[in-house]
C-alpha cells in the first residue's frame, strides 16, 4: 500500500543492515504460554487482546493493526475482542495487573486480556523519548539528549547528575493513582526496570519487538492473533501506512515507510549519545534482556 519511488528506494536500508541490528527472523517472547491463556478462559469468545508498552514503542501502531486484521470469533464487543489498552493501563508497570483499573477500562477482565507488550531497541527508544517524553520527566536539553550521564554542557545549564555515576534520574507520574510515581536512575534504567518486570511476569503475555511489527507485520499479527484464539479477518492483509498517533503530542511520529528508513539504518542507532552515555549503557543495560529480545549488544 506504500508507493516506493526512486527517492524512497535510495533511502531504504539493505537486508544486511537490518539483520545486523535485529537478526534474520522475528523474535516473539511468550508464545509457549498461549495455550495456558486460552485454557484459562470460561469460553473462547471471552478473549481480549490489549497493547502494552513504554511510551514511544508502537502501541498505537499495534492497536490499529490489530483492529484492521484480527478478530476473536463470536466476540460480543464491537471491536471483535481488540482493546485499545490492557485494562491496567498500557504504559503502567507490569505489577499493576489485578491491582489497578485504568480510567477508560474499568470493569474489563484482567485475566481475560492477553497483553501484547511492545518493546523497542533501547538506543533508538531513548532518542524517541527525547522527542516525545510524555509523562516521563528528567532534565535535558536539545544539545544533549539522550543524556544518561551529565556532561559539561549539562552542568553549564544547571543539570547535575544526582544518580549513581552522575546519572540523570527519570520519574514517571502515572495518572489516576496517587502512589503512581516511579523513579529510575536514568533512561536506560527505566527501560531495564519496565521491561524486566514484564519479562519476569509469570502470567501469559507476549513481548513483541516494534521492529518486527514494522518489518514482518503479517507474521507478527498472525502469531499474536492466534495466541488468544483469534483469526485473521481476510487473506488480504491490511496495513497501517500512515502515523498511527494523532494529536499535538504525537506530532513528528513516523509513518510506516519513514520508520523503516529510520529504524533499519545502523547509523541511526547511536544518534545523540556521547562517549559517557555509550559507556553507561554498555555497562548497565541488562544484557539478559538484550539477548532475549535479540538486540545487538552495546559495545
């Protein structure tokens, strides 16, 4: 559905570039729990599918692709079992499941909802956070962001690293919960903390790389849909080619073609990081998560 002209063709990454970053095939965590999820339902039509993920990881993209292509047979809700979010909130921590209802999803069953957790390469995700911080707060400037460790330009404008190794701490204030502020040593530690909790969660969930949804959408959507007992609506797979986000907060979000160019190029992975930042992520990003999610290591 996307026209590829000569200009776009010249910008597209090579297969070698993409596989050097993300491997040669999709990587979905949690498929072994699909059967347990389906067996936990009172009846198959009760199944719900809901996106989850930290800000800037393609949760809106996933939501739209699910609406276009997946349905739960005999579902009694108008969206055929597809939810905008998991009922405990798509950006909230994994531990809030069963303990908190997002305002728009009160009364929706937590256990009948299969979370599809979107994750993005932490290096490009941190760049996205600089453009659109949403509810995350930390002191930064356009001159130095991502800014994991305070440098001279930060100190000159009064930004001091107060975390371990002079890291710049990050907080997130989640709406609707008076105790809902989380604190993290840096952007990299936020990625560790948020995804570590979902990776270690014992309940059924799938963890899907944003890059796989971008490069292998039919495979990823088919697997996630079938996991919950759903079926693909048509042999003619439908694509969300325009930016999935709307509103001023999402201005500058990538359309599908632009995102392929942005996230498929190795040269874009470390934009904005200085030597201290790279050293910090090399030593502090959880290597087990990088290995499990099959993101290339940080040198």
